[in-house]
C-alpha cells in the first residue's frame, strides 16, 4: 500500500518569537546560537503552556475524575494471592487452593503476568500503590489514544473531544483490572499498524513480542489478533464503494504482514501452559455458558442506563455522519468499527474496546471544529487552567485511608474482624463478589466461591450458587455442601429467607453484610461433616 498523504487541514505548529509584545509565526534562520536565550525560553514556555497542552491536561483530568474512586473489581484479591504464591513458591498455582467446593481442581492462571505488577505495587504502597498503577495505566491508554486520534484526523480539538467521549464508554473497566494491560497493548498495536498503513513503514517487528506479552497478561489477545486480521484483510482489495474506499497492499507490504502475522501466532505458544492458554478464549466463548449468561459484565448494553445512552449517542452520531457529511471511510476503519460495535453492544465489558476503536473515526468526523491557531493562543490563561486542574488532581488524589474506607463499604471488613476471634466451625457460603477478598485477608478460610467463575462453572458450583440466589430448592443445596454459615449482603432474597427461618440465627449484622449460623440438628450434622481424618 502506498503511503497516504497527510490529511487535509492538519494543524501546523510553527515556531514563535515575541515581537513587540505579540506572538507571530516565524521561520527561524541562522544558527540556533544566534537566538537570544530569553526568546528561546519564551518559545519553550509557550509550547509547554499552549492550548493543545491545556487540552491534554484536560483529558488527563477527565480520566482521573472518572477513575479516582475505590477499588471496585473483586478479582484483584485473588490476583494478588496468585502473584504472592508465584513469588513465594517459584511456581504457578495449577489447581484450586482457595475454596472447599472445588479444592484441587485443575486451573490455568491465564493472567499471571498482569498480576505481578499489582502485587509489587501493593507490597510497596498497599492500596494506594494499586490505585496509582490503575491511574497510570488509564492515563497512558488515553494519551496513546489521543496520539492515534490526532494522527488520523489532524484536528487536535476533535481528538480531545473524541477521547473524552471514549472515557465515558471505558469507565466500565476503570478498576484494578488485568484487562487494562490488554488495552494498552491494543493501543500500541493500532499505532504501529496505522503508521504502516499511512507511511508504508513501521516497527512491525514489535508485534510478535507484543502478542507474547499479551497472551501471558490477558485473554484479550484474541481481540488484538482480530484487529490485526481485519486491517490486513482490508488491504487485500482495492476500490471505492460509495463512501467506503480501500487501497491494496503492495506485494512487499503484504509479505511483511503475513510474516509478522505468522510470527505473532507462533509467539502465542510461548507461555507456561502451552496450547491450553491459547485455547482459553475459545473455552470461554463456547464452554462457559453459565458465566457468559449470568455475570454482569457479559450482559448486553442496557440503553436505559448512562453507558447505554452514551453508546447510543455514538451510534447515532456515526450514522448521521455517514448520511449527512461527505466523510470517506477506509474499509479497515469500517470493519473495525462494526466489530467493536458488535462486541461493545453485545457485552458490556467491551465498551472500552468500542471507545478505543471509535475514537479515531469520531475525531475525523469532528474536523469541523476550528483548528488550533497558535497566533491567538493565550499562554497565561492556559497556565491558569493547567494550574487549577493539576492542583485539583493533587488535592483529590486518593489516600490510603479513603481507599480503605471504600473497601469497607464494599466488602465485609467488620465480619472479618469477628471471624478472626470466632473461627467458623463448618463450611460457609459467601457472596460471589466477596470470595477473593475473604481468602486474601484470612488465609485459613476456605471460601464457597469467588470470581474465578470458570473453575466453579466446570464443577457445577456456579449453577448451584445461582439457584441459591434465585431461591430454587435452597435447603437441598445448603445440605449438599453441608453449609453451616452464610455470609451475604442484607438485601439478598436468600438472606431474608434465612433470617426468617427458625433453623438459622443472625450472628452479626451491619449495613454491608449479615453472618448467619445454622442451629439445631442440621447444624450438628453440618459440623460433623467437616470433621475428618
């Protein structure tokens, strides 16, 4: 594919000098040493505190504002425990060590490489370290996306608006999640391929190592492979179909992409679990039916909530732009947007993917926004705005006490203190979202279930848990697992049913959780079942 010309309307960033108190474009002549030091310093300051710089800080502030909340992802606790086990024992946990329901069941830790950074920052600075790593990852993702949008559109204002829109779509994943590393890899992949598509050259050799890291980090590598395939396939044809156009790769470019693609697939097998890790995304798609149909992040978009409305506005905007504006669509762009729309609208967890893929297209649609004009820039006003935003982020940066308070509002911290002095004498049924937290904070406690839903689905425990939540034969299921204690939120139907059952009593209760204990003959049999050789 021949290199494409720079988009029309791309904003130029000329050099400036002060002349009579005014700023004007200027072409520098002569050696740099001839420029007075004071004027060189002023040019540097004007670049640092330019309007684009202020908009960049605005994007950083928007990301910070949306992400500064607590540690909402329940997976982080068993991720920390997995990394701790790996570093202490120098081997991967290959079977369940944390529950009594599936103890010893074979298990693949398919996100081990992403768990290590979270654990290391936790060891260094606790919850504050984890939160800081999340913020750094998110800011890096959106700064990379801003670069991608600007390269695609040439309009910095439109690029910032597009990225800010993507923030509201991506907020579904704004927690201490391993998938953030996957999205960072996706941004890097898109930047490399975009540069190759436009200029005919790029560091393609980075892509196979990228996929090697990716598969050891998160299962979203499969999305990256699809993105790579769509972009390559779009260059196999040439032509124009209405407002959609495609340009064929040159034979040399195609050979390079084929070699890189084969090398990337080969790199996927460089992992501790071999082909089983490569097959895991397919296992999730075709075998984990209960997981996909019941876990919230795998639900379809609800257009009645705020995320659904934002996605709907984006969809309408894309349709209107195609109908009303003379916008050209590259075939690769169209393919990626259609794939991201399907993924994001079908599964909430992929709204972040939709935001990333749609942002460069949205930035091109927003090219009607006036371009940046350096000659009318107001550096002092920019300094004021940047100062206010930076001061605000420093003032409201999450503290360790605030994060601990947030955790206590989501997890049964008070009950853990009680259990440390009143150890359970029988199996305990726990809320699905609390399993990792309970096991991380009390290593002697074996949980009923946690958010590693794959291993619990394979054994049927997840289905039994869902039946309990729906009050389908709860007594028989409780008897099946010889449950003596139940630790659940107070607003759950099962909690209400057991509170009004004479065979159960409330041991402790607060706004977050209720601990119930079975009493009478059933309790005696449950306790006896846990005593063994």
